[in-house]
C-alpha cells in the first residue's frame, strides 16, 4: 500500500512517539541508527519520498537476508523490523507499539542456579541502571550459561574454572556468532554482582 505521506515526516513522527513512550535517549538513538536510518537509506537509494508498505516489506526482507548472510547484525534487523511494524500501525492518530510474545523459556533445573539468576535479576532492577528490556535480555543470556553449566554437571559456581567459561563461549559462539559480544557483556555484568 502506497501512501502520500512523506517518509521523512513519518520517521520524525516515529522518533517523537519513542520519546513520548518514555524510552531512554540511548534507546531512541539506537532506534534511529539501527532502525530508521537503514530503511531511509533504501528509500533514498530508490528515489522514493513517500511511504510504501510493500517497498518497506521488501527492505526488511533484504535486511533479513543480509542478517542471515552475516552482513548485517541481528540488532539492525530487529530494529528495522520494529520500525516497519510501527509504520504499518500508523492509523493517522499515532503508532501502536506491539510487543512480541516471548518464546517459552526452559527453566533451570538447579534451585541453586535459579536462585542465583533471580538474585541477579532483582539486583539489576533495584540498581535501575539499565532498561527493563536490557535486563531481560541479559537474564536470558545468563540463563543459557547456567543451563550449559548444568549440562556439564557443575552444581555451583565454585566448581567452574576459566577453561569452563572459555569452553562455553566457544560453544555459544559456534551457535550464535553474531551475538557473542552480547553474551560477553551479560556475563561481565553477572560476574560483577
């Protein structure tokens, strides 16, 4: 569906909506550089000045293909997809923020690791240094690490060595090469508590 709305004005409206929804300035900048700007480049390269839903869908498909080929990081794909969803949701009176239904999580088997993860999550929220979405993402990453420890019969953190951590990072990096930096960051924060 093509629109007579200038794409620049729509992007400015998205930017304003993000502010009104109370996102942090860092998140807003991330949405601009990783979500709005990549789509805008496609529009500029095609010489398009008005919003076109089909064109935007094709842009997201191309960015997904580039993500799958390792050319574009997962964060850019997710941000561009979210911005595209916001553009589609515009009904003339604003945008609708749709939350994706979280995938079911495999719980930890060990009460020790479950309690440790809950303590980490609780401390992160109490400190208030990170947005809830960042905390939740880090908890998910740390849960991967703790499940891996369970699979290696490491019942407490006292039983792990630097080699174990290296083995986990090698394992995780082979499965998720584009997310290894995020995993390292989450583990640093986890170990700092």
